[in-house]
C-alpha cells in the first residue's frame, strides 16, 4: 500500500474538527446574542463598572 | 496513542457519526412540537430567547438519544432497523456515547435554566431522566406496556415550550402532552404489526410478541378511542379554534376508521395484502400528529390578525 499524503482518515478527521469548530463558534455567537438581549431587557445601561471611573454610571449626589 | 494499527483508524468517526447519536429524526419532531408549544402560549417570547430555548430542548432530547444508544447497543445490533446506528456499527464506542450523552444533558438543562426559567429546565431534566432511565433502562426490556409509558418522554416537548413562554403549566399544555402521549401507542403498535421479527430477535417484549397480534389490534382500537376526546378537547381550549376543531374532527374520524379497520382484520387478511391497512394507518398517524400541531400554529397566526380562536 502506497503512502499517500492525504488518506481518507484525514478527511474524516477534518470533518470532525470543522464540525466541532463551527458548533463552538455558533454557540459562542448565540450566547453573545442571548447576553445582549438579557442585559438590555433589564432596561439599564449596557456598560458596566470597570477599573476606570465612569462618571455617567455614578449617581449624582445632591 | 500507542495503538497504531490500521483497523483502529478504519473505525474513526466523522462528525456525522456523532450527530447521528442525537437521533436527528426524533429531534426534528421535538423541535417542531416544542416550537408550537412556545408559539401558541399567550406570552410572547423574544426571538433570540425562543431560538436558544428550542436549541437547548433539542440538545437535551438528542442527549437522551445518545444515552439510549449507549445502553441499547446490544439490542440495536440485533435489529435490522437499528443495526447501522453508530455504536453497533462500531464507528463510535459506547463510552463515547455515554460521555456525549451525559455532557450534553447537563449542558442543555443548565443553559435552558439560564435562557428561560427553572421550571422549563426542570421539565427538560425530567424528560431526559424519564427517557434514558425509566424507559430505556427499566421499562423497555421488561413490560409490553413499554411504549405506552415511554411515550411520555416524547410528549413533554410542547409542555416545555409552553413553560419557556409562560413559566407555568396549564390545561392547554397538559392537553398537548396528552395528545402525543395517547397517540404514541397506536402509532408504534401499527408499526410493530408489520415490522415482524425485529423485536422478537432482540427479545424486546413488544405487545405483538408477548400477547399476540390479536390483542395488539384490540389495543390499537382502545387507545385510538381514548385519543379522540383529547384531540377534540384541545380544540375547545384557549389555543384551539374553529379551524383546528374542523381539521381535528376530520382527522380523528379518519384515524378512528383506520383503527377499526385494523381491529376487524386478522393475520390471514393482513398477510394476503402485505399489511396494506396497517402500513397506511401508520403513515397517516405521522400526518395526524403533524397536522394537529400545525393547526394550533394556524390558530395562533390567525389570532395575530384578530381572527380565529373562540
């Protein structure tokens, strides 16, 4: 049996890797969309506190 | 990996083999009925939340399919209909099926709880448990009533869809459950009548094997008679309407006629025309369920335009 660079087994492995890759990418995208929907449905601002001061998020003390 | 002989590679699975573990054909029915349950509910759901919820319900159903294939690999190998499934065919090991089944079960339940609510997630967890443990491990090989009780697993998805939207259980969602639950026995027993031999060889106690074909014909008629009031009753609830009711009356009359035809025949008559009546009733039963849920969807759409409903 001649040794071929591309065996049928490589195709099967590629299909598996491609499938898992696409499934994970799709899942991440969907979770991102879900997060946006959930956060915006709360009605508040979409940005949160970070290590930098964000004056627009702090309440004004009268 | 130390084992490098050629035969080990020959059986390496492609992506499709793992996908086949999730029983895509059963999954399509689950997606459809869960989708209808979600859409006919009186509370509207954000499309992204709806899409995610349906996806997780489908993944949960697929996970229970993988667990079923892990446990049943021995009998699947014996039956012609299932011999080519990934585990008995040797493309995926039973351990892999178990790992995928467990991982996807946990993932789907957790994410459904996050995307929708705890009740919907709890119902999904119960469905997976019911199908994988109660049906596959306990009932299937033990009692001829296996498919009657096991049918409950297939009946939960519209109820989960309804719970995603409303966060609760109601008469409507229980009746959608009951419709699939009562439909399952006549559907599968009609199949068992003409799929002779398969279950026999695998020693699965189907009603046709344990109590004979005459008793099975009687059972088909009784369960069909019990199914009719459920299907009609659903039309009188808030999700029904004149369009559904008219279609349901026609389909139930036709299904009942088919069940009576099966009941009146014996094996000589069935053998003579190669189980024509049984096969046509089986085919119609698929259309029957599809159209009932389709009509609920039509009613929901009509309500959007201020039409339909009661």
